[in-house]
């Protein structure tokens, strides 16, 4: 699993979060997409590392500015895991 964090400028409210999340879902197959306008961040959990160029293009077509995209390995933390 891969966790991709995108810094997004221009999100002002919950609808902005929905627009960015929908734009991401339209381009990649993701397990989870969550956006936060207060943090200015969108997080994606996916099987494979997404194509940064297509993510940036989709988000910027929605009217927001992508400042940074970072991917790293992700391991789901279980409740009883040590």
C-alpha cells in the first residue's frame, strides 16, 4: 500500500474538499481519499503509487493549486498490533 500526500492551495470549505477528492477519484483507483481544507492537504491510500502528473492536472483543472506531492509506503495500523 502507498500513502500519497498532496499539499493543495485554494481549498476554503467542505465543498472544496469534495471537489478535490472527486477529481482524484476520477483519475486513479484509490482505497481511500480524504481532503482537509484547514490543513490544505489531500491524502490518498492506494495499491500502487499514482502518477503525480495526472493527479496534479486533475486537481488544477478543478481550480486548485498543487504545491507538493509525496508518496511513501503505508502500513495499516491494526487495533491489536504491537
